[in-house]
């Protein structure tokens, strides 16, 4: 490339780099009015999250609308909203339903995890249920996949 052309190219790139940010309005609107809520949920058989390989995993996005690969994202997001994003309180929703479901005491541990962001706050949750029935009852729709 000739020296004059190189100087012209450098000048054009410099002008773009300097003037580009100046063209953005000073009071631009936020990208979203909702705090992010995006989670990866997983289920696997094992004693604890550290030694368990996930067998299934889904995504769950709750803001501004429910979406993701979760089979019932709307219900799952609604349940999380009812417990304020506290995964440990999901078991209280089973008590509200009235129709108590009884599980055997067979021990085949199931580990669930949730990682991501709920309403702008970091989430890193893991819990071991005694068996799949207990997970289905106490994990509500959030872990039903």
C-alpha cells in the first residue's frame, strides 16, 4: 500500500473511532426495563452436585416473558416468582396445593441444579432429593423436565 493511501486509511479509521461514540445520544434508554432472569436447570442421579453428571438440562428465561427450552416455562417462572426466586422454598408450593402426593422411601438420589441469574442476582443452587417422586413433589414445575 502506498504511504499516502495508508495515511488516508489511518485517518479515516481514527475519525470513525473518535466520532463514533459521539453520535450516541447522551440519554439513551436502557436496553431493558426488566432485570435479567436466565437460568440453566439440570437433573441427574447421584449423591451430590459435585459427583453427578447431569442427565438432562434446560434453559429458563423469565423476563420479560417466559421462554427457553423448559417444557412449561410459564408455570416454572410463575412458581419462582411466588417464592421470590428462593429455590429452597419451592417445596412450600406442594403444601399449598392441598392434594398431598405420597412418595416411597426408596433411596435413589436425584440431584437438581440451577445456575444463572434471577432478577439480576446470581443463582447457584444445588439440592439432592431422596428419589424422583420427592423431586417432582418438592421441586414443583421448575424441575419437572
